[in-house]
C-alpha cells in the first residue's frame, strides 16, 4: 500500500543565453628475532614520517598510521600492512578535489626495489602479503594526490619488514597505547578538533605470528576498526571513559589481551575540590605542535558562568593560556561552569571551536554537605542513546520524569529553610510533584526571564544529619516546533546551623527536542550559467557551488520510526524565457550514466529503506538534475521552470 503526504517545494531553474625526486639513502638496521643477522636497508624513498597535529588540524602531510615496522608471518599465510595518511590542512584547502593514489614497492635485499603489481594489491591503501617461502621482504608505500594535470603532494611511508618463518609463535604479552588519550565528541564539521586516534599494540615476543583484533567496551561512546585500531568518538556529545582492548589471536595456545583507556569529552572536564582549595581547568587533546608565524597561530578565550543566573563573563587571561586556575574556592562557587573558545588561524583563515561546559563542584569543610543525585527519563521513548542526564529525540506529548535524591552526608551540620529549584523549558506542563513518595501541591512555578526557563521551586525542606529526601517531578512536553536543546542545572539553597547561606547544585540535564517529522530546511535554485544561443547536443552541468559537498535539498529527518521513503521530482512546464520562447532542451535526472527525463515524469531522485534516515540530497557534477541541450538555436534570455518535489512513504 502506498500513502503520500503532500509536501511540495518550488525550485526555480535559471540559466542565461548570450553571444623529480632525489634518491635519499637512510640506513635501517633490521634484526631478526634471534638477533642472528643484520641487514642494511636503503629505503626506496626518504620516509616522510608521522603527521604533526594541533588539536585535529594536520599541520604537515604524512602518516597517521605507518605500516608496522616488523612483521612475522608463517609461510603460505597472509599478513596485512595497514596505513592511513593525509595532506596538511593548508594544502587540502588549496587542492580539495585531488584524489589519493597508492603504490607499494618491495625489496628482498634491502637495496633493489620494484613495484608491487596492481594484481598483487600494489595500488591499494592496505597491502596483504602471503609469502610462499622462508625469507625477508621489505615494503614501502608511496601515496600521492593527483588532479587533472598535476600531482600536488607525494609522501612515503617508513619501511615495513616482513619475515616469513616456517612455524607459528604465540604471544605471551601485549601492551596497548593510543596516540591520543582524549578525543572530542564533536562532528567532522568542528574540524579543528580531533575525534579520531589510533591504538597501538606492542606484542611480546616480537616474532609472534598471531593477528591483533581491536575492540572497545562502549560503542555508544566510541567505535574502533577491528583491524587497524582506528578509534572514532561519537558525535552526539556523549562523554565518558572507553576501554580499548587488543586481543592477539594466538595460533597455538589461548588468546591474550591487553587494554588501555581513553577519555571522550568536549574539551574540558569537571573538577571537584574542597572549599578553600583551587581548581584547574585544562584544555584537553593534542595542543603542543603548532609552530606559530604570521600564517599560523591560536588564541583561547575563557569564560565563567554563574550556575543560578547563567550570567557569563570572560576571564582576563593570557590569550595563549591553555588552562585556568581558580582563586581559593568557597561554597558559593559550587556549580560554576567554565568554557573555552579556541580560535586557530591556518594559512590565513580562522577556525573556532567552543568546548562544552565544565563544572566546578565545591565540597564543604564542615557544616551541611548535600549530595544531589538527579536523573531524568523519557517515559514514552528511548532508542538506546539516552543517558541518566541526557535525553534524545524528545517530542511533543512525551512524559519526562525528573528523579532527584538529596542526601545530607554531613556528620556535623544540618540544613534548614531550604528551597529546591528545578529549571524547566518554558511551555512545559507539570503533571505531579512528589516528595518522599507523597504528592504535594506546595511548589511554585515562576517564569525566569534571565535564564529563559520555567523554575519549579519546592520550599520548606529540612535536612538533618544523614537525612534523605526523594523528589519526583512528572512533566509533559509541549510547544516544540523545531530541533532544539534545553540544558539546566537543579540546585538547592538554604541556611546552615550558623544561619549562613548554603548552596549546592546538581548535574546538568539536557533534553534534545525534535519534531518527530521530516523538515525541509532549504531547496536551492539550480543555475546552469551562461551558454551559447546555439545548442550543442550535450549535457550542461550545474554551477560548481551546486555540487557536492553542497546539497540541493537540506533535509532533517527527525522521525522516530523510519518507514521507507522516496523523493520524487517532476517538471510540470517547459523551460521558457520572459517572451514565452521554449528552450530546445530537457532537464534530466542522471544516475551513473543512466538518465530519465523530468518533463511530466515523476522521477525518484532519492530514497531510504526501513529504519534508515533520509539524508540531505546532493550530487557530484556528473549526476543529479542536469540540462540536456539539443542542437538547435535558442532565443537569448533567461529561461525558467518549476520543479515539483514530493516526499512519499510506503508501507
């Protein structure tokens, strides 16, 4: 059965008609596992070396993953040499469309080199080798980026040595490290920070022949390539610690494993100190390799935000400061958040990244000591990505329940005349409030224009030594018309035994709202530029800015339950100019050499399957909606038509 929801957009189509390398010798000492033989190896070309990075910016062209320098493999078995490489950020900006190419070279004596043939995988990024006899072979990879006429960059890997041996050997130990111990949970659009790194395994003994397989303990935070060890952090702003494990698949005995940990975050981490102590917030990640000059430099701005009023001020710090240390803290500092904006100038262009908020938690030294454990749940929807304090895909009509446990863990002080405040998004409906399981109406709702929130306040709370109060607030979502987020921090204020003010904040809670539907944010006009009045019987391409990576239609698919979808386009009228002249041409939809005429023809230009997201629509210059111009004369002018876009779902 087919059902259509009639979403249509107008798209105006417009065009105008008017009349050598030097050989570098570097010696490598190749030592067998038993140290019985030494071979002097002269590489095919000087190795380029490892890439240098500042945050996520490649400052130099080079290798992020070199082929393993020493490899042992049993005769007639396979071993793969894995690589990863890229050009510097500046060079990529200058020649973004140059394609990456590979060529492997090999040598059996460490001096004479030959190409690995294409049939043997010599032109692939990763090289699988399968020796047929005992011996040693050396490999080196060339990577080059090539445009239509020129090669813009060439780099060379370090030499990889492959020893073919007659019998397998088990590993007894594996030590694991990572290139970076911190990854940013941001999208590729935030391209000055790094959300990828490589894990490395050092296997003992060196001549072990088992392959290494990689895994992580929490794929919601990060994933890892099981073969290469490439770790990729999530882009949904989820934070936490990930355990990275290398398992050596021993050929004889049991497998062995080793592991390490990396932290996933937004650039700054929360700090907890006792009152009277200082706290230091440091920008995390790789921040040590930027050589500053007129073209390359960075600045950092630090900000401090009050937890209650959300008033934010910029701190007076050195613009190169990569950390901030607070003055001696007081209880009034509890819940204060800090944030940094780092701006990097590369090749004359500036790029910025804003860290997430990091919170300062101050523990009292005597008196009451409130501990707040606050969580929230979406009682109607959870696709597995929700955490205790972050909800995703929240829609109108959802029931959101706030669970708050407040405990005075002090052994010497009490809290009186206290009020617990839970900031809600304006428009939220409150269904019920319970204190220690009993429903209460003793609460107040106040519009807070300073924080743009609806504050729910529960007064007259008392906390004796070790006393616990459980507060449950049930709410209903309404008024959501677009994708947006709302973050808030619950807090309690009161008086201690000396009648001094006391304040404690909880954990930040974030609700990520969506509409539950498909939103079309933009459909671009298509322009084919200026052409001659006499058609040439050829296909005319779109202007460059209308090709990937830019999209023709920007789509946000916020459906919870994703049925298959099809996007259809049709042309209802001829291409005409202002005088009514009809263009001798047709709009066609091209898909890898095949095409379909759009005139009075409903054509599928994109589709998604069950449980798949419908992505924004864009094409390279050879695909998509192109103009075929017949070999006929056309009157000069601007020709226009309208395309009808329809999105339909089928069950």
